[in-house]
């Protein structure tokens, strides 16, 4: 009985990490993110579900290692390894995304973006690559995460 209880406890501790929503750093060079949250995603979901005909808010908490005078958001949906640009209404992260440029090295910053999930989008599984690039074209932050549009 003790053996079964031990296995049950170990499985219970492992299960959330096996099936939890994972955000991967995909090449941040001029900074690093400390946290990324997406309004429609639960931390225990294996994939972030984006519901059609809704709006979703993404928050990235990060630090930069260099002075960044301009920061631009660049987003791609990656389907079977092919990156497809996902246009944002205002890619300038220094305008309406909570950032005040120039960004200084070592400081903590909070970027936020709200985007529509249009009814016309297909139901699909894909990865989203969200980059914040500085004026040199280097990724201050690069986050990659799995989504399912429903």
C-alpha cells in the first residue's frame, strides 16, 4: 500500500510539469524575459487556447542588457516549420505597449499587447514566436509558445 501511495504522490507531482503550458526562449540576445502570461491560457494547459472572435492580452516581463532606443514587436505563427507574419496594429513597442523608450540595461520592464483572434482564422495548432527587437535588429526578447485556435 505504501508503494502505491508513493507512486500516486510522485505521479501527482510530475503531471503538472508534463502537461503544463511551456514558453521557450527562442533566441533572446539583448535581454531576457522573466515571465510571459497570456490572458486566455492556464498555466496547467499543455497548449494555449485562443478562442475565435475574442481578444487576448499578452504580457512580457523582461530586462535588457543594452540601451534600446527603439523596440519593435514582430510576431510569427509557425505552421509546420514555416513562419508566417502575424501583423500587429502598432508594432512600435514604445507607443502603446507600456514601454517608455529608451530602455536602460538592468531595469525591469513590462510589455503588453492586446490582439484580436478573428472569427475568420482557421482552427489550427501552431507555435507563436513573439519577438521584441531593438534598433539593431537583435532580439531583446524572443518567446515561443504553442497555441490552438478554436
